């Protein structure tokens, strides 16, 4: 026995023995048989394959591993499941950035198939690295059950869930406002949106419209932080109305000017028309108490339904036309206003980037005497966390999940005590957030992810092809109709492959119900010319939201060997619902709430012990705070304060830390800032402390659930010394007992 504690030798040796010889990481019921021991199950939040783990992951591993080992000591039948998340937009952006930096290429240069091959290669490289990190941290996971959220079993679960939601009317397609990133050309979830507070005129560096979203050379500066006022003249003369906006270019899509119904200044104008200063079309003055605060600004508000959420709701209330102004990359496009309103965009502005258009619109308003002026304005700017681009609210056709019933089920799970959320203070926030839940946009305009199993039907105009009659025809048509629908004038089917999509489309044509729906939308269910699969992929949170089910073998085959509503996999019967989820409070709503919403509502399976819908996926949810650096700052690669757990366990020389920055995806400015921070914080590198010392330090620093953890690497060294004291105490005991 060594005289002093050497973690690199001791920890690796014991871990391999636990895993290969003792085989203590899997459930005891599978090793020894019998199910008399109480089951206990957990799911490790799957790390994203965007790169190596950081110290925040180490905290989750330390907390969950402590729970798992304790429950084994108590005699429970413990299952702890590992996995990796494909992390759609995050991984695609990282690979695109690396591709551009090293080869000067974009994904469009490669094409979808070759680009996806590159992403899979990235996944293999970093997936193996991440797994090695988790093992080095000593996590007692059942590695025989390791999953990847894009593997075949998880893909099957995702397709099955989407199909069931489509059949039940929960999934639908529609044009609504989304967070749109012109640089990445995709809708975003709220977690991918950063809010920057600016105080007056401020220049931000954003991707140029003509280049890649990740090209350092394609960045440009735009100035934000102004509010600009212009005037609408009244039709037929008389006083007009002045309105102010921070996005002057959107005035091209104005559909009305709103005033408060109790504002005496504008009572005579309500119901009358104003003249658009650039196109000459007439727009109404509408009274709307929900939109307008008569004591703010001029008391009059421009209404642009296609580019502002509150304006969109106002447009629905007053039946206003929503004219989309921009293409996917943020350039002005032409459209025609209904009822003879003429062109929306002046011809010489078509094709202009939105920020260039802002300057051009200002100049035109000045020429026509309608521009009043501008003044500094403090404002919150929504920015894409992946590309750094300023986001644009846009109307885009997307797939949506109706959230009311799912959110209600998730609220009920917590209020009834079916799922306990700790700390208890988070329960009130859970109820508030889910009580305000809106329909969930589940589609993304990306290439990396679960391809949406939906197909648009194109009809030829000819007579429908005959479908053989028979005793099974009526049930077949009825079943097909559950996977067929018309959404805003487009015919769609939900199917696993092209053959099934064609079959459903042809069967639907035999239904009077489908024929009536199609006629109402101006469609004719003639012979099918072709079906075209939606090129979009599903939101990463959709697939990860199914993991408590999918990681345990859902959907299971029934006795006939087909997916059905009869059975559950042995793992689901034994270990669902999971006993505990321990995770960071920052993803309570983006991930934890989604899991409860989906897993407690989508399955139709029943079991002898649990008739009816499955339970909420967790008995307890335990939340911890965010890991920050020693000074309390959020960890960021661009700040140089992100810590690789293995740099702490095994040590990392200063030269290697600086080399990591140089080989990464940071811009020159970010790399310079990161190098300066590393030199200041770790002038001699990071000494080796071992996994036990790191885990002990992290758990000690938690200081209570949900409190943020300020991580000072020097604290780990004290735990390294504590481990050595335990080692010496054991030596003393062995020699003297």
C-alpha cells in the first residue's frame, strides 16, 4: 500500500474493478434475480456533444453519484442511466464554425448528406471524450444502457410521440410569430435567446447578411439604442398621428395605428384612415386598450402584426393583414397588400438588408417631410446565443404542439404531490410558468436532428387512383384520417416513410370527411403526384423531453411484435417513474417541465399495476444552482474561465491550457480575452487533485439547494489534502488493528 494518496492510481484502479469485476453499477435484480428490493432509478442529464464537459457537469455527476451509492448501501435496486444529447442547433453551429475556420466552407457548400457525415464524425470524437470524462469522475452508471438521442431506439420513440400527438390533434402546422435568427435561418427556443440591455446608442457586432453566421470576417457593426418618430397624415387632410419605433424599417408593414379608446385626443380619428407616407396605402386607426398606454409617448402606436408579438395579437382582434417584410436571411421581400393596397415595399428597397433598410427608410421619410427625429433609448435587445445576431420576430410556418393540456397535467403533477420539486420555492415558479404556457414551436430549420415525420401532399389534378375494396377498407380509411390533415391551405400526412405517406394520402381521398375539409381549404383530393418530406428537424427539447420513457425502452412491442397500446418494457415496469432527477435549476422549464408535459400525456400504454395514462416521470426533482467562477461570473469559453473537470483531477500545465484556447473555435478577440483570464487565474496551471477531491469540493460548495456555486480551484487542493488524511488514517488502522 502506497505511503501517500495518489488519485491517478487509486481512483482508476478501483473504478475499473467496480465496473468489470464487481459489476455493481447495474441493477441488483438483473445480477442476482428477484425483485424484492425496492427499485430506485435516475437519469443523468445527457451532456451535449458540442465539446468536452465543464465543471457544471461535474457537479451534477457528483450529486447524482452520491445519491446512487447511498441508495445501493441502503439495499435498493439502483438503475442510473447515462447518455449523450445530439444538441441540434448547438452542435450544428459548432461544427459550422469549425468547418469555416479550417476549410473556409459552409454547410451549403458541402450539401446536407456530407455535412451530416461531418457532424457524426464530431459526435464520435467528442462523445468518446465525454464518456471518458464521466468515467474518470467515478460515476457509477450502468454503461450497458448508454444511449444517444439520435440513435435508432430514441428516433423510434420521437417518431412515435410525434405521430400520436398528430393523431390526437395536439400537433398542428401554422404560421405564427417565432424568434427568428437571420444568420442561422431558423426559429429558436427561448433558451437560445440572450437579452442584452443597452443604455442608449450602442454598437453591436453581428453577422453580415451576405456571409456565414459563423464567419469572423463576415461580422459588421450596427448601432442600436435609438427611438425614431415619424408622422402619418390623415386621409383628406387635417391633423395626423405621430408614432415612435426602435425598428424604423418595420413601418413598411404597418397595418394600423392604435390608440386608447378613452383617449380624448384621438377619439375623432378612431375608425378613420391614415396615409402611409412611403406607399400611399390607407391604414385605419383602431382603438385597443390592451395594446396602448395613453400616457406613454404620443399615446399612438404603430401596429405591425407580422413582426411584433403584441401587434400580432392586436391584429387578430381587429382583423388586420399581417405583411411579412423579410426573407429568411433578413432581406426585404416584396408582397402585395390585399384589397388594392398596392405593393408593401418600395421597389428600390427590395433585397435590402434590414439594417440597411432602416437607414434607407429614414432617408425616404426625411425626403417626404414625414420624419420627426430620434432620441436615445434604453432597450432590451434579443440576441441569438449561437450566432450573436439580433433576432427578428417573424411569421413562419412551423409545427406546434398545443400546450394547454400538457401544461395542466404538469401543474397537477406537482400540486398533487405526485412529483415533489425541491427547493419548495421552485414550486410557485413552476405553477406560474406553466400557467402562462403557450403553444410550443417544435420545428427547427436545421440539418442536424430528428427529421420531422411529416410529408406535404402534391396532387396531380387527375382522378384518384383506385384503392381495392374489402372488409378492411373502412378501418384503413379511418386510421389514415388520423394521420392526415389540412393546415392553412396545405395537405399534410404524418408517416414514417414515403410509401406510408403515399398510402395515407390515397386512402384519405376516399373519405367524405377529408373531401369536405379539402374543399373548405380550396383543395381537390385528386390523384397523388408526390409527397415531399418536411426538411426541418425537431427541437432538441422534444427528443430530450421523452428520455424518461425512451431511456427505459419506450415504445415497447406488444406480443404481436408491433408497437401497441398493451405493454410496457420490463425496464419501464420496474423503474418508471424514476425516483429522482437531480439537475441544474437553469433548465427547470426548458427540460424538466417538458419531460413532465410529454411523458405524462403522450403514452397510451397501460399496465396491470397502473391502469390508465402513465405517471409523471419523476417522484422528486432536486435542483442545484449554476456553477460560476471564483468571482461569481458565469463561465464562458470566451472569458477563459471554463474549467475542464479533468484539468482538475489530472492537472493541466499552463502551456496546454493556452494551447486549448488557440485550437478552439473562438474569434481572435475572444481568444485574446480568454488567454488573459487564464494567465491571471492560473499562472502555474492547475495541479492534479483527483476525482474524489473535486467531487467533495463541489458538494461542499453547494451550500444548500439552488444556491449558485462559486468554484475556486484552489479549494479543491484542500480536499486533496483531506483525502490524503483519510488515506493515512486507513494505513494507521491497517498497521495497528
